[in-house]
């Protein structure tokens, strides 16, 4: 029976994957136990680990669980995850609750599927995808193209690239671009993220660009900032 389903968190070291099962009712107590288990399991996983969370048994999430769910999100981001997949089954209510909740905050963008089989297919098809994508809700950036610098706002960003809009200088596909993201996220941390990228898509007032390969230091700077942004109230 669905009501007898218990929470479960497991780490698959061979596939570098964290699997989480959410029970029928997600209370604050359950969320806290899941958080404890996640911290225990993630220690053995490498950065870029994938996460598959099974919500197919979950009928309702208590409001009291939201602060802990937010802590889980913040913690996961700090550990540099790869893909995050949510298996929703046919539960419509919990999906709407989660999407409505996530849209209120600076947040990562999970992939929603109906079954574990779909989750496996997605991970197989995106084996080379480098990282999780984050929504930033209009965060300001500076872009330089052909020695001209303009302002814009982020739509989303990952370690692979970014999408932005409202750039105040012309942009075309194949442009080489220098990106600066100003960061104000605590004493002793980097004040900006700087990278080169190539524009791969332009549509209306939006464009997407792919980073030239980021080094470990750049990735660390980016994730520290993203963890801060996701953790902000």
C-alpha cells in the first residue's frame, strides 16, 4: 500500500548516483531523516553525481517540511551535483506543489519524468551533460563582444554555459563573448565569475552561450556563488 512506503536514501558508487524515495506523506520529521541520510551518503560520491528522487508514492507534503526541504536543496548545491531527476508517477498534486515552491526562489532546474525507466533513458542520453542548470531570475551580468561591453540579465546558468536576455549590445550566433558575473556573497569569496564563451543560439531578445572548458577553480567559484544564491531567503 502507498501509505506503508518508507523513505529511503542510497548511494550507488559505481554509477555515482544518489537515489531518494519520498514516502506517501512528507512530514518535517521525515524530511529531517532524509536530510541526515543524504549527508551520510553524499560523502562517498564524487562531484557531478546524479540524483534520482522518487515522488511517485508521495500524495502530500506538509508545510512544516518546507524549511528542511530548502536545507536539502542548499546542501545538494554545495556538493556540485550533476543531473537531478524527479520521478513523479501520476501524482499531480505533489508535482504542482513542488513546481510552485521552486519557482519562488533562485533554484536549480530538475528534470521531471513519470517513471524510473524514463529517468534511466534521460541519464543515458545526457551522459556527457556537465552539470545542473540554475534559474537566476534576472541576475545582472556584463558581456563583451568585439571590444564592446553591454549589460544583460541571466536566465539560467550551468558549468556548461548560460542563457541571458536584454543585452544592450548586438549579439549573433558564433560570437565569442567574455562574461562577467558580479558576485556579492560573503567576505573572503570571489567578487566575480569570469569566463569566455561562444554564442550558440539567438532568439528574439534572448541568447545562449557555451563556456569554453572551465577549470576546477572556475567551477568551484561558480558553485560557491550558486550555493549562496539558492540559500538566500
